[in-house]
C-alpha cells in the first residue's frame, strides 16, 4: 500500500510542478491554488509512505516520478525540447527508480 501511496504522491508532484509553471510566479489565482493544494497532499502522502518505506527510497522515487513526469509534461504539453541528451537523462532516472524499487523492502 505504501508504494501505491508513494506513486500517487509522485503524480501529484507533477501536478504541482505544472500548475506552478501555469501560475506565472503565483500571479494567477487558480493555478496557484492548485499548486499549493497539490503540494500539501503530495507532501502528506510522501510522509505517510515513509512510515514503512526507507527515507532514501521514498524520497528518491517521489522526486524521480516528479522529475520525469514534469519532463514529459514539458515536452508533450509545453512543447519543450526533446533532444537525445535530455531523453537519455530521463531514461537514467527511470532506471534508477527501478533499481531503487528492486532494492527496497515492501
């Protein structure tokens, strides 16, 4: 169950990263509200998952989901660059996440 909660927390990290970009420096109300709300819930779920998962594993997976997810949203939604070096970097993050999951109990 902790892994499911952690993945949801990571997905919410993608939401708050994207909505923060949309908030234009917290100058737009609704994207700012979504950012703060998603941050609050994401941090709460991360904290809950850390009750049973090791700190290093939980935090690494959470930030990795957020980083790769934000990278993909940037490419797909915002039209950011998808060059080979950036794709390789994202692939290495995903490989690291898989290894972290395989090496952790739970």
